[in-house]
C-alpha cells in the first residue's frame, strides 16, 4: 500500500485546501449551491480514498461532513455560522490526520465528538428519516387482480413465477440491487408484484431478501440465470406458480416497479479548471537534479578557466556554448523549484477568520498576487514570519469595531496581503487600516528597555522609532494576549527574514494603519557574488548586500576612538579589515590605495577592506555542514573554477 | 482478458483500480479523469469495459454514461460509487450502466462485477 501513500497525501492535501477555500467563500455567499457541490465533491473523494486506505477516522468524519452538506444541498438545512465553524473544525481535524499519516503515523484520531456535532447539525432541521416502513410483511401471494392478470397471460403462453432473491450480507446499496434484479427479470416478461412493495424496495427498507412475481415465457433456468447475473445476489429461488382461481378478464395497466425520477445532475465542475499538461515529480528528484546541476556549475567555471588557460580556440568556443546552454538549464531548473506563494497564503484566510472571531473584531482579508512564484525553500521558511506579522496586525493593528466607529472608520477592518515581483526580488506586503503604530508608546517602551535614552528619542524620526520594533525583546501590546504577545517580538521575524537574505521594513501613519514590507531573494542556492582576494584566500561577497566598490586612498582612512572609519557620501562609516576578522595567514601587498567593498544592511553601511577584487561570478551556496556549526560571518562555501574553496561572507554579521 | 478504460478524478483511485484489474488479467487501455474525457476516450479506444466514478468535475459519471450509451448502446459500464450515492447509482443503472461497485473496493467484488458484466 506504500506506493499509494504519497499520491494519497498529495491529493488529500489538495482537496483539503479546496474545502478550506470553498468554505470560506461559502461563508460569504451562503446560498451558492455550486460551492456546496465543490465541498461535497472534495469531501467525497477524500472519503473514498481514506476508506480504501483504511483510515477509518478520516472516512467517518468526511462521511458525516457529506451528510451535512447533502442536507444543505437538498435545502433541508441552511448555512449558518455554526455549520461553517463545524466544517472548519472537521477540516482541521482532517488536516491533522492527513499530516499525521504523512509523518508516518497511523492517522487515527478520536473524531466521535466532531462526528456527533455534525450529526446534531444534520438532525437539527432534518425531518425524521425517509419513509419508515412498519416492517409488516405482506403475504407473498397474488391478489385477485393480479391473479386475473396472470390467468390472462397464461393463455398467451406467459407463466407466473415466484422469484425469491437473497442479497449478500455486505451488499451496500440494496435498493439499487433490487432495481437491477427487477430490471433483469423484467426483461424476460412482466413483473406483476413485489414483496415488499416497490416503494419499500426503493427505500431499501427490507432485509436481505425480497420476492418478485413474474409473468414470463422463459424457463426456470433462464430466469435463474438472468437474476443471478446481477452482482451481490447470493441466492435465487425460482418457483413456477399454480393459479388456483379463475380470474376475471380485466385489462389493467401494471404498476411500474421502478420509479422513474430522473434528476438533472447539477453541473458539478462549473469552475473552468484549465488543464495544462503536468506531471507530478517528487521534490526529492528536483532537489537531486538541483544538486547535480550545482556540481555542473562548479565544473563549468573550472572548464571555463582551463579553456582560457589552454588558449585552444575550438575548446574555448565549445566551452562557451556549454556555458550558454547550462545557463538556460539553470533557469529552467530554478523555475521548477518555484512555487506560487499561494502555498503559504492559503492558510491565512482561515487563520484571520479564526483570530477575528476570537478577538471579536471584524476583518476582511484581501489577498493579491498569490500566484507570484518563489523558490520553494524561501516559501517554506517565510511562512512563520508571515503568520507572526499577520497576527500582529490583527491583534495590535486593527481596532475593535466600536473603536473603529468612533474613529470614523468602517466597522470592518481591512487587512491586505500582497506579493509581487520586483527585479530579482519578491516583495510581500502586509497592510492594515488599523490604528497605526503609536510612536509615543514605542518610544517610552524603548527607553524603558534601555534601547535608547529619552534625549535620543526626541531626535529620532518616526521611521527610526518604528524600527525599534524590530529590536530584541520588544512588544507594545497593552497586555499579553493569546494571539501575539507571547514575548516573541518582531526581532525574531527580522532575524528570520534576514537569514533568508531578505529585508523587512515598516511604514505607518497614526490612525490610518501600518504596512510591513518584506523583500526576499528569488532563490537561495545559486547567487551572484563578487570574488575578492584577502592575502592567500578568496572570499565571495553576495552581490545583494554590496552597494559599491571603492579604491580608498590610505590617507582618507580615519581613526576614531581606535576604530578605522572612512568618509562615504557625507557620512562616516566603519571599516572592517577582513584579514583581521578572519585571521588570514600570509601577507598583504603594499599598495597606495585600499580596495574596499561597501556593504549595506538596512540603513547601516560598512566598508570591508580586502586586498584585491577578482570579479563577479555565479556561485553555488553550499552549507558548511553541521560539524562546523555556525562560523562567525560566514554563510557557506562554494567551489571555484580552479577547484579552490571560497567562503561566502555573511555581510550582515559584520555590521554589528 | 478484456480491455478496460478507467475513469476517476482521483489518480489514487485510478491507480488502485488499475492495479486490481491488471492483477485479474485485464488490460487497462486508457484512463480518464472526468466524464468528458471518458466519453472521448471510449469512442477512441472502444474498450470492452469502462469503470466510471460518479462525482467528477466537468462531467459527472451519470451524464457520461448517458453520453457514451448514446453513441454506443452496447458499451459496458461499471459505476464506482461511494456510500450514500444511491440515487446517482440508480440513475446510472437506469441510464444503462451494467453494474456498480462501492468504495472501498475489494478485489473480489471487482472481480465479480467484471466477470458478470463481461
């Protein structure tokens, strides 16, 4: 069964996400039956898959969801907040179980409470079950009229038979089987009576067996064979009847055994699901491909170098072509790793809804650019910081409805989540129309925490004050609430974003709201870097953090309180000599002017003093591995064209 | 041995049916993930047997049975239903489906249905 599990998990997740989305929409448009259909369909598919995989709890929960949805569909139940809540709870439980299965557990969970709740909902407005039969068995005999019919038919060579059919114990849809049996028998002649009556057969209110009376020219064997041809029929007994009475000669139309209620099936899939040809490939394979390709990139650099040294024209040309092709390949492989941010954004509607209900606020979440693509690794990492920021906006940003009315704003707060491409970056913005950041509160808190002095606070611009929010151990919530005041401040968010090579900033207007902007790199594993020489070693500085390179005259290096500083565009920035930081062996060449790489993080700039610039190159970031642990100011290593290893500098770390 | 077209919107289900049917010695000549594709493929492949899920996007199983029957009254179709779809199954049977199986499937039940229909 293992081979199925991956497919099962994939499809289950997709369906759960669809359920989620549709329930959210349903809450807004409770009368949209197409949505019910969609949810029903997903729940239904889930049930089928789970039952096959023998995940009984998932199956029973989805089954009960289906019942509730079916009642809604048939107009017996109206969509209420309670129903939406219960459906969400059920979906959450399903997600948990599916994830548990994904983690190699058995996917069992006590769902009786949830099932009970759904059952109650279903029963709430649902009338008593459909036609309950009194169970009284009729006499298996023909009445006068039927006898008359039989007698009449007999004259034309049709003989009456009594057919007793027993269905197998595990037969699931007895009425349908009964219908099929009736149909099979009906093809051989005319059915004049059934016991129990046709309506009861249709309703399924009979035990395993039922009796048919058939007028037919066929033999016992033929009838037996025809009826046994229906699946799940365990036993068939065909007895020719002897008519006792002479019957009146009365024509009569025969009651129809089968109800012919033809219900138009609702167009289930109205959503125009555009079909592009895709195949599923496991992530591992793409990662493997990426890894192999990285090796290739390294070899490519090496090959370029060798070809250059050899001076062989043909070789150089070939290598150049290889380089071009592999650049294109790189592009494609990177694209394969791209996923729409939707993956992360998807969970927010429900989260915001939940938070809003908990805090008794009214919030409308507006998501734009969910289709924006980013590298998978970045997407996986960026989820938590976004959760944090959204919680923050819902909890601290958007005010309670009463407060909003007082401030002359609509009761319903607005939270916008946007993603878009900007050059080599992806921007994600979280904007609310809440109270904005209270400068005074931030100031006093910062002073209280010893981050700044009162005097400093007065001189700071608004933006600088807001930036204090990202300092370690900072929280302005009036009281520690369940939602965001868990002592984990925005500094954690900032650290996470920066470790992804991103930048976070905040803008705010009092009374109008605030906006957090996150800038993230498109991909993490292959980056453009400036190679620099420091004594005998080569280092790589990621281009993303470089502002510019300068040849600095020895004379313009200043000494301030024992620290080396330089003039940089009307400000003074510190200088850091890499040979000292990394304790590089060897000696630096004597030179009149010092090559300096100016790096930037937020507003901070620092000059890194190196021995010489080598040039720009695509490098593949390889982690140092766990045995080396965290090395100060080094984010990884890469292998150069000449086979040497170059360390990649984490410029951010050198700023502090 | 019969040629079979498997119809289900869940790849998982198709995979399972395919497995069971192949083990029973049949040949899966095609797969369709919705009713519309099933109609197209049945015309194209003319399989001995078609398995048909009921709830599918684009075109559901019942409608697909009607369509297929319209073009090929002799088509042999087995419905694959889940519990609680009695009405739909009945409709499908009335529309001309030969048999039905209820999820979760057992190999025995599938074997019975296929043998009886063929």
